[in-house]
């Protein structure tokens, strides 16, 4: 989550290229299918970040805290 936050805040000459590559990798990993029209990588990453945050915060309500990204609980 922290890495994704950093990527979303990043500015500079290569920031758009980095966001595009990260968005493509996430889409491939989660099996996401494009709605047929091009999707803005920044918008996709912001929506993905918001959904992940909601999911992880909901787990915290039930006391399920992950120690790190490798923790499968």
C-alpha cells in the first residue's frame, strides 16, 4: 500500500510511464478485463488503492491485522 501511495504521488518525467506499467502489472495479476475503452492508469490505480484500503480496513474491524505482505491470515 505504501508503494502504491508513493507511485500515485510521484511526479516527474517518468511518473506517467511508471504508473502505466504498475497498472498493467496489477491488471494482469488480478485478471482484470478492460471495459473495451482505454482506462487512465492513474484513475485505475486510485480506484484499486481505495478498494484495497477498504478491504484491509474492514478486516481490521474483525481484528485481523497482517504482519507484512507475506502474511496470509
